[in-house]
C-alpha cells in the first residue's frame, strides 16, 4: 500500500511538472512590445479605434452586420435542429406529404428582402459619405513610389509644400540585420510624416509613379488605391490630435513591407507653425540650377541622396541584386556621354525596373549621378552640373 502511494505521488509530481511546462510554452515569453496608439495593437482582434466619423460609422456597420448574421444563423440552425429533434423517427414522426405552401413561399421571399434592405440602407449611407470629397479644407496628393510616399500640398494652408516620406533608416537596418529591435512602431516610423490639422476635412488624391500602391490608414477608415496614370481620391477629418499609422495595402514589390504611412494630426496653431517652418526649410534647401559645383561637394551630397533613394535597390556597394542592374561597372554610368545616365534617372527604364526620379531637383540628380560616376570602380572623373540636368528636362 505504501509502495502504491509512493507511485501515485511520483506520478502526480511528474504530471505537475509537465503541466507547468506546457502552460509556460503556451504563454510564451513576455511580450516585448505594447499597443501602438493610432496603430496596431498586440493580439488585436477588432478594428482600429476610430478617430473620424467615417471610421466610427464603419465600425458600427461592421458590428451591425455581425449581429444580423448571428441572428440569422441562430434562427435558421435553431429551427433546423429543433425540427430534427422534435420530429425524429424514434418518436414515431411521419413526414408530411405536400407540394407547395403559398405562406412559406411568401415568407421566404419577403423576409430576406426586408433583411437585405435593412442592411443595404445604412451601408449605402456610409459608402456615399466616404465618396464625398467636396468642400475640403486641404487637398494633398499622395504619390506612391517603390517604396516610399511623396506628398504634395495642392490647395489650402501649406500649398506648395512637397516632400518624400521614407521608412526610417535605423528601422530598415534593424530589419535587414535579421534581429530587429522590439519596438512598438516597428516598420512604421518614417523620416517625414504627413502633417495635417485636426477637425479639418483633408482630401487625399492618390496616384503612383510605377506600380499600383494603396494609401491606407485604418484609424481614419481610409483605403484608396494609387494607380499609375490615374487619379483617385478619398478624405478624412480627424477628430483627435495624435499620431496615426498605416501601410501600403497593395502588394507592390519586394519592398512592400517597407512602405509605411505616418500621419501626424496637430492643432490648428501647431499646423500653422509647421507650415511656416516647412516653407522656410524648403526655401533654404532650394538649389540654384545655375550654380557651378566643385566635384567633391557634389560627390558628398550625392552619397547622401544615393543612400536615401537608390541604395535600397542598387545596394550601398552599387552591385545591385537579382534583376536590379549594378551601377558599379555599368556601361551607362561609364559612358562618356554623361546625359545617358541623366536621362535614365529622369525618365526611368520601366522595362528594367528603374522608376523615374523627376521628383528630385536638378542639383540632387546632378549630385547622385556624379557620385555614381566616381564611386566604387567607376573612376570616370566626370562631373555633372545642375544646369545640364535642367537642360535635359526640356
């Protein structure tokens, strides 16, 4: 008896250790990240917290449709299982023999019709509101590039401002390392967020420079395709100050995961200050295309432009990868005709996967071309001046 108790106790301890190990395995390590305010949450199941009227309506519509479907499910299967149980053979039930029932025919025609109308009316109201981009306080064009967003303020306060928004360099390097840093805004941090005022209707015009992209910010209830050669539009009116995040929602190539969207909603006063500061910054950076640069200065500037725009595809060492042609030793780069490379940068070569970079100004293009012509094994000694790029645009 004592031996039996010992065995039971030993088995009990073994079971306890196994159960504890299993519980730890299921629970996993402690979460290293937290919910991102305005962005995704840890183990998120529901839609994002809405900060626009449209997003709130979408969430209500989602919940309403879910309840309607649940009621239909319970009603249909409830009647079905009740009928199976109530009229089972063991109870001596005998099936009725009839060919039609006018009442049933009318019921299963009218009831679904009323359900569809009841669902369609609120859905149509929300869809119509989503498409109403009139009377906007601010109009911004969002252009998708592989793989970044370009923003141009077309109408309203801030008109004339334009910039590119690219994934933060540190986060990109962290991802490339294979051991990314555990941060709440992983792959959502950009160098230049889109800044808009709170409680203002913002119209977003979308297009693309190369392939189809999609501008999506879940907290705003906004998702609009950006298609090359076409113009689409959407709108939002944020009711809360804060930072809100999204991503390109169209599979746009190998760097699709590195194309985030960050919208910073600020007060009207802070927005005015941002506009003034941004315009001063743009004026300070404005380059005179008639200025003649020394080669060393162009190369130094071109290295920064290359790292921010070109290194993603052509690699920092200029070797390229896969279908991306290398710049190190490239016949176009080594050509004595400097304008060959200038034309490729300006107009792109979509058959080779090279997009147009007309959004860069003349000095920036001259700098990056000069840098590539004098880096790695490309010791051409050639210098491209901004005035040559300006002439090539015409």
